[in-house]
C-alpha cells in the first residue's frame, strides 16, 4: 500500500522528440493515481532546471527518450534525494545506448541480430554488412533515426541521415518477421503483444497515428503463438532485461523470424503509459489493470529506493 498522503510528482514532457507522447502518458498516469485516491500532481519538464513541489516523496518518471530515459534525470533526482520510478541511472544509460545494450546482450547470450558499429566521425562510410540491414542512431527512442536499407542505392542516404544523430551508428542485420513486444514487471515476463502495422513498418508514424495521421497498427495480446514459442520469446525478453540490469519494469522489443527464432532488438525503460499503450495491454492480459499497474510501479520503486 502507498500512503495516500505521499506526494507523487508525475514527471512528463521532456525536451526530446517524444515530448507529446510523454505528455499523453503522463496525463494518463496522473489520472490513474488521482482516481485511486493518491496525492499526485503533474510536473511539465522542459529541461534540467525543472522544480519539484516541496515535499515530493516520489517522482513518477514518464519522460520518454532524451533526458528521461538516458540516465540524466535519474542522476539529478538522486542528487536531490528524491526516490523515482523505474530503472536506475546506470541501467537507463546502458539501455538507452543501443551500442552499449548490444554489447550486454552479446555478453549474456541474448539472441539478437548480427551487427556492426560504423564510426562516421571522420565522414560517412558504408558498413561491411551486405543489405538488407537496419541503420540506427545509437541514442534515440521511438524509431527516431532508424532506417531500413533493402537496396544498395539506399545505403548512403540512410547512413547520412542517421549520422545527424550520432557518430557511432549501429547497423543490424535485417530480420524479416513478426514484431513482438514483451512487458517485464518485477522480474516477470508478461503476455506477448504482436504488433501488426496497417501499412509499411512499425515506425514512429505508425506507433503514434494520432500525431502523424498514419494508418497506425493493430495489436494482438496475447500474441497468437504456440506455447513453446511464447516461452522462448518471453525468456529472451527477460534475459535482455536482466542483462541490462534494469530495475522494476521495461518493455522489450523482439522480432520473430519464419523459423520461430526470437531476436531481441532493445529494451525500453520508460515505455508508453497510456491505457492503450503496449505495456498496459500486456499487463491487462495478465489481469493487472492500468491503475493497478501504475500503483504497483510506484510501490515497487519506493521499496527499492526508500
């Protein structure tokens, strides 16, 4: 149980490219906490100079991407002595950096696509890997700076565009297959979600059609997989979560190829938190309602950091 007098500051917005999505998540979490009788207030964070209300007993972090998910906000809250929800500073930093996360996956034997890191600090160059592959900016979220290269003619433009976001680009072998995601909460894998874009690929536009006007995606939870495949997907996701040392919760993205082999792409330490977001969908399939999920995240985080 959480003390109803404890002041919970729901941190939302942020300075990054996912600001509007974060505001939607934050408003949903705030409503869930207040409707549950908890003392919650909203804090719109625009940069590191934000102020917490006096007496804040817990910061509920719902800032996706830059600043909220990369460890910087966590470090700032630790210096202030304020407990916060979710992953810690170090695990956030590692999970947000695709290159660091890939190294952790490989060291732990987590199934993940073959890859190489291409240094473009002295000029853009092509990877050694043959097409098709995926070029990824190392420290962005929500598919920002991600380009699928299916033909050689598209390789250089993709590398040039990704280079705008960083000098150490991750290039991964393209895996054709089902897009899946697995919520992890309290070191347990939740039911698998199957993501089916209505058109094209699961990029930022199809993730957030209410922002882009794109066709969007269909979601199936639990995913229509046989029990053995489900188990292997969940085990791969949980192994990735553990390899990164992520605390409390995450959402792990997995591709499942035609041979039913799972390949972990990344772990999101601050996944979307509206009632229709993927982690809440996964939790709902496990019998955990949205408000209950928010309260459990707050409670587990408080026990971890108090």
